[in-house]
C-alpha cells in the first residue's frame, strides 16, 4: 500500500499556527550560529521537487478523503471517516490530522519548512509552489524562513518569480544589524547582505518579517546592537520587525563565549533598554513592531513606527522608570506569563501579588535575581 505520510519540521513562527506545514528542506544550510541549537547534529537535506510534489499529492489525498465523507447537507459522516482512518498507520494519521486541522481553520495559508528553504533554486521552488496552488486553489498565503545571504543570492527576477508562484512573505532571522555582533555569534552574514536581501525581497513584492535579538551582543555591544539594527531596519523598511529577546541556552556555544570572557550577558532590564533605544532610532514609518513571544519583557509592545512610536517608547519607559521593587514585581509577574504589560499588574489578585513580592525579595543579590529570571525564561526557549 502507498505510504501517505510526510515529514514535518520542528519549528514555525507563532503567526503560522494555522498554516499547513510543507517541509521543503530538512535542517539549516548554515547551522553554525552560536546561540542556535534547533538543528544541531542534523544534516541539511533539500527535498527534490518530485518528492515535494508527492508530499503535496498526499496532502490532497487526505483532503479528498475528508471530502468523500461530507454528506450532501454539508455534515460530516464521522462514523464512515473513523472506519477509514482505522486503515492508516500512526504516522499517516498524524499527517491526516494536520491536513484536517488546517482545512478546519480555513485552509488558506501554508508555511514552508525548515531553516532556509530559499536556498532551493528559484525555478525549482517556484515549480513546486505553482503545483501546490494548482492542487489547493484556495491557498492565499505562502510564507517561509530564509537566511539573508540566500535571499541575496537570488536575482531580482528570481525573487519576482517566487512572488508570482505564490510566496508572499519571508521570515528571516537577522538577529542583529551590527557586523561586530554578527561575527561574535557566527551568523555567517554581513550587514550589507542583510540590506541587499531585504531591499531586493521588498522590491520583488515579497513581504519581509525580520527577527532581532535584543541582548545578543551582550553588555559590550548593547548600544551598537540597537543602533546598527535600527540602521538596517531603516534601509530596508521591512513589513514586520519581531523581537526575540536573547536568552542564554546552556547547550549552545554562547556558553563558551561567556566562559572565555568574550560575552557578558545583559540584564533583563538592559535588554528592554536596548529595545527602547532601537525603536527610538527607527524612522521608517511603515515598519510594524511585534513582540509576539513570552521572552519579551513587554508582551504588548508593538505598533507602526509612523503612528505608534511615541506610544511604544512610553510603554518601555514606564517599565524602565519603575522604582526597583515595583520593577522586580512586574518582571516576575511577566516572566511567569501572568501579564503582558505593567498596567495589568493591578488585575493580579492580592494573594498572588503577595506571593510574587515575597519571591522577588528572596533573590536580593543582583546576580541571583538575573539567574532566577533566566531560569524561568529558559523554559520558554
Ligand atoms: S540560520 Fe537560523 S536555523 Fe540556521 S543555525 Fe542560524 S539561527 Fe539556527
């Protein structure tokens, strides 16, 4: 019997929670960033267009299977479908449910995995995307991860072809705009490549969502990280700038930098100050700032630079200027995921607030305090 299962990669952006996941490649072409452990030990493999078309056929097979159990009045014959599902293997079942959930959520968006799918030749990737849209004509949005140097390697014409084939948005982890920090973390990129990639992608009509890591340059490069990152943003004017505040992972190579005295971690508050300084330096009006991850100290910090910049700066300043005890209380409440911004502290029930205050006082020494916060944060990354 034909095996209808297909591979699914480990990660996707939170904004793609309802997307169908099509694994174009396994792993990452670079796989050497010092902070990253996602694909450690995995060998990069690019699926060939024929394999990808087979995966798309399998997705369509599950779609058709569901459709064949929809009665003329639009209801689902669950009993019949359940009997049919009994013939599938465990991995086929998992794939079936992915397609089922995707269709239940509208079935209009697709995310191409893994770390760097734009490394595939543009004509090959475009061929697959045309095929995907032929099989699923209701698809409105196709997005993917892509490293800046791979985007930059494509000509403008090639990027336009990708856009025509349906690629709407590239999510790209720039992490920092500073060449010094890019070198420190072994990102394998330069600021010039980032700008080239970003400008070209936008010119081709592809939306760009770039990710930056406040704190990734440590104390030494904190100001430079904010300033140079803002410079890159201003040159490109990406559609979205997403923050992923740096958290030190013990199994990453950043630990070696720390041990060798080449990296001193910023405090939680210094990282927020970096975010604040970065926003202050961004002037491109159409950029939208997004803080859609629990590791950012203010979860609701976001908006369009052209209209919301002052509001965002005030939001950051409010936390930065809190009296020390109140600031710690906020940090702890946020780090435990109870709230998104300081005003919400008032909505926390008194007994819980008292508990948080007691916990905050327990870690009196600054280094203990940071270690405690980082221990909480490591649960999220
Ligand atoms: S490019 Fe992305 S996926 Fe690849 S090693 Fe760096 S952070 Fe990890």
